[in-house]
C-alpha cells in the first residue's frame, strides 16, 4: 500500500503515483491521467462514475463507500 492517498481503483495506484496531475479539465477531479482525459480519483465529497465526478451516485448504481465510486447495479436495471 502506498502512503498518503487512496485511489479509486487500486489497479492504477502505481501509475497515479508516478504520472498523475492535479491540474485537470475534469470537474471536481483530484487525480487525472497525464493527458487530463481520465479521472482516477475525485475531490472530497464527490463520487467517481464513468470518468466523471458526481455529487451523488446516479440511479441504477450503488456506492462503494470506501473507494468513493459508483458502479452499475445489475439488480436495479430495468428488465424491459
């Protein structure tokens, strides 16, 4: 485990620690890719969903609280 910061996706923690930027054109993003096109972790009080930082998770998603991310909830998807 790296010191200091928590990543939204542990698989990219090493890449973030080496190549992240805090200057981004993605609203409310804390750590983004070097080209500023992908958000890896949102600022405090925001949740990461589909590369955007949301104040609340959208409908049909569930919250992974520890990582501050929203994921699609298969149980809530429409069956029509």
